[in-house]
């Protein structure tokens, strides 16, 4: 005889519930232990190390706030790397959203071969970062690369791209735009979630495609855009592999991004404590920025799709 | 009705057993939860193996396949683990070493494992040492010895070296000097690279109207030759005489030309960094002048089409003059067999700089701290550095000049004109890179200074002043925090 609807107020858990709880915890134990050992412990350890000078080979040497003070007040390279990272973020994020949204809207149109096009535009995201970095090194080559050759055909003398300090960051941004496939897929899902009746109603009222986009598509897509912007922000702060493979921070510090400098301090210069401090500063910055983004967008994001 | 002896498995029993079993597997190594979907162009993934030293740009061919670990011969009473840094095409050649050592030492087996060392760091080794499971023998690049010794990564070898009867005079003096720090010896030099022999492409000289048998003897002559040889077609560089900052990376380039111009980089007695020594500044100004002559972005682009080593523009006939080490002789034979070239001393620097400038590079072999087979490990270190067999392999298979002066290889060298040219350079060598614990940092700062100067972002003096100040701060900090 089942009595699911009536819930008697009890103290604590019934033996049944206790047994279920124990089974559940045992099932979840591997994941919990993995999280504690491999994620929580290193994270907490790195907070500790950020207050020390630690070369890995010798025990940590307590230095208090010195790492943070040096970073904020005595290290010009810190601000250079922050500038580089922010520069890449400021351009990559809006451009990625626009390009991904545009692609998603195009791929939402019912044409023949729609699924083939969708696959093709998604393919760049499954190319491993190292392979695509090497590939783009050649595309960007000023003398023999495809990019400058194509420009030459239409009469433009291409710049040095990744070898030129003023073009290195824009080159990276272009390379990032090539990989918007995963956001495009998410936006596509979102587009298909928007109620079609509203579009039809808008057409009856004589709305142009542009008006439909601004007043219908974007509001419905706003939660997806918010989600992708925040994730992109977190990701760009950790931007590392492409720089490591392609430029190692050069030319002339143009692509020395935050994570690159962190890696150098940690593994090349034996300054693990300093690098840990950098990591925590980055965490604080990302949290602040995320908070700001949430606050400023609260009124603009419309969660009506559900 | 008889009771069934076995009840059917109830759901509760099944769940209990399964959860206990899975809970028990919690102690198996698990991979950490993934970091979420990496967004395009932003995910932080671990870098693959084979990073390069700090150069202006990564080379397309730099990521080499990782060689598989090599197992010791069976039935040896002691097995040592040796970590070596050569991947790619060279790795299988090392089998000659392991086999020769095992033949001469029937009770010791060698497990050889590849561990990348990009001349700045060897993360795999340090993790192993910190984790208490280091290999028994490791390769250590010359300038890294002081840094690793200061950090407690190496075992001091003085007693064993004395017991083996090895004396400092047995080695080329800069090669010996780089293994001594704070009065103790931390490794034995395996290779002494005379850096550099000045190579010039005789065919290009002829094509440009220069006498192929007369290389430039001074830096001023080299500048003239470069102007004559350079061929720039509108915005595309076809050929250059010479690119000063491509001598195995920006930092090594500055070392080479800094010493050539009579500069010094470090004062060991006062522990002062002297990157802004007036002659070093002059050298960087000279390098920058080349950049201004041909436009650094264009050169960077021109360079970016090639790699170093086998894809070096010199091999392709795109530059006519280049300083190279002796290991390039076999590379030239393999990849540019028809290239006619000559070898000479580096041109003399201006304003009375000492002629025949060169410095010694090369690897050393040491024992990481915590090794459990010290005797066998030292036997290997001694063997590879001083034995006739090993030094002959170094010379004949790898074109590597042994650090050990008494090697029979040096008799052979006299008969080969190209090797003899390098031998003469080695005999005259006086410099080695600074022996102090902030070496990796210093190299990074020098590379940044060269970059900044070449791209016109700072004047050479400003750039080198900054490098000096930063490195001095770092060195002082390390010394202040104490050395074990």
C-alpha cells in the first residue's frame, strides 16, 4: 500500500532513507574522492603556495603577501600580459558571438544539405589545438602562407600576421573565430527553441528581417548569449596552447598572455609560489567580471523560452 | 512446499553489493573531472611535448615524436634509469650508447627514457625528484647545472670524481667551469660544442660576385658582404646575407655577438649581472641595425617560412652566412649535400675586440638527488664522459666534441679538415654562459631584450638595462632565500 502523497513529519531519516543514502553515497564515492584529491586539494594547496616562494624541488619558503605585492606593484610584465589577455578577450568575445549567431541563423534555414553544412562548420572545433596552431602558423606565413597569397591576388600586400608585433594579436583573434563551431551549435539549439508563431505574427505585421532579428531572435537567444559570453571569458583568461605552440609569447611580448606568463613562472623560472599567486589573482578577476556581467544583464536576459 | 535454498537476488541486495564494489574502486587512480567544454579558442589544455627554446616564433617542425622507453638487457644485477633529452630522428642512434655501456658493464642494465628538456626546464625530471622517484642519471644542459644544483636537484660528485682520478685539466676549461658551483662539482661534461664555426655558402658568394675563398674577417666586412648578397624583390626577401639574431635563438645570438664584441654578461665575484655592459649594448645595436636595414617584420616573415636545423634558411641557400655548431656537419651532409661551404672563426668584433671569439655549449650528465643506485649511476656518468668508447661514439655518431680532452677522438679530428676547423675554435674558447642560479630567467630576459630592440620597441640600451635590473633582482632573491 503506497502512500506517496502524505508526508509525516519525522525526526531524522527512516531506516529506508538511511539505507538509500548510504547506497547513494557509496555510488558517488569515486567521483567525490576524485574531486577532493585531484581538484580540491591542489586548489587549496595553491592558495597556500601563493603565500610562499616555492621551487618544487625545495620546501616552500613563507613570504606572506610578497608575491601579490610584486605582481601588482613591481612587475610591468604582469600588466603587459593582462593587457594582451584583455585585448584578445574584448575582440574575440563579441566577434565570436556575432559570427556564431550569424552562422546559426544561416544554418537554421531549411536548404538542401543543411546537415552537411552544419557538420562542416562544426569540424574546426574537433581539430586539436596543437594541430590547428601549427596549421595556422603556415596560413599566416607572410611569404608563403595562403592568406597573404590570396590577398596578393586581389592586389593587397598582406602584413606580417603572427610575426609582426602589431598584427600578432589580431591574428590570434582571427584564429579564434575559426573555432566558433561549438557556440554555433548551442545557438542553433536555442534558435529552434524560439516559438515560430511570433515570427509569423511579426511577418503579418510587416516586420523586416532585421527587425525580426533584433526584437525576436536576440531576446530569445539572450540566455544562450549570456552563457557563452561567460564561458568564453573564463576560457580566454586561460588562453595558452595556441600561444605556446605558435609564438611562445613573442614577437616582442605581443602575444605574451596571462597563462603563458604563469606557465613560465611556474615551470621555467622555478617560481611556483609566484605563479600560484597569479592564478588566484586571475580567479578573483574572473569572478568579479562574471559578477559584473550577471548584474548588468539581469534585466536584459529573457528566460521565457522554458 | 520446500523453501528454495537460494532466494532470488533482491534489488536491495544487488544495489548494496554493487555500491560496495564501486566504493571500493574509489581508491583506483581516477582522472580528475574534466574542466567543462573548452570554448573555442580559449580552452586550457596541457601542451604537447617538444617545446622549443625561446625563439622569436615556434618552428613548424618542432613537435617531435616521443621515443618509447628502452628496456635494460635481461639478467643484470643493477638496473639504472637514464633520462636523455633527444627525440625525433636522433633517438634511435642512442641505442649505441646503451648497448656499448651494457657490453662493458655486464652487471649494470640501462633503462633509457626520453624526457624533454627545452633548455629552460625539465618538468618531468623535477616532478620525479620532488615525488621521490628520480632517475639515476640525467642529462643536464651546461648552463642549467648551477641552477639545478642551487635548487637541490643534483648530487654533488666531488668525492667520486676524485676517487676516479678525474682532474679539471682533463676537460676544456669552460666545460669544466660550468659544472662547478659553490665549490662543488655537480655533473661531468659530455659534449663541448665549440660555438660557433662561421659557415659561408661559397656558391652564393660566387653568385653575388664575391671571392668564395675569402670569408669576412671582421664584422664590418660581414656587413658589407650582407649588403652585396641581399636580394629583396619589392616586398619579398629573396635572399639575405645574414640574420644576426637567428643563432639558435635570440639569447644565444646575443651571447655569441656580445662576446664577439668584447662584452661580458656576469661578474662571478660580485655576482653582478652585466647584460648592459657597453660592448654588449654595442652588439645589440649592431643587430638592431640589421633589423632596420631589412625591416624586422619582413625578416621575421622570411624566417617564419623555415625552421632551424634541417629547415634553416642557410640549408636552403636563402642566407649566405651563419654561425653553426659541429653537429650541423652531419645535417648538412644529409639535407644539403650539394652545398659548397667553408668554415672559419667568427669575424672579429669592432674597436679592438679580441679575435677568434667563441663560447662552449654542450650537455653534461649528472645524478639527480635521491637516486638509489649512486655507484652504478656514477659509473655511467664517468663512462659516458671520459671513456674511449663513449667519447668516440659522441664524435663519430653525433659529431659531438667530447668535453674530455684526452679522448682518442681528438686524434681522429686532426685528419678531417672540417672537424679540425672546429677543433681549432674549441682550443681557443674562453667563454661559457654565466654559472649562476637565475640562468633560465636570464636567458628569457635576454631574449625579450633582443626582441624589443629588433622590433624598435625599446632602444638596445633600455632593453638591456631592463634585463639587467630584472635578472639582478631575481638572482638576489634566490641567493637571499638560501641555497641548500
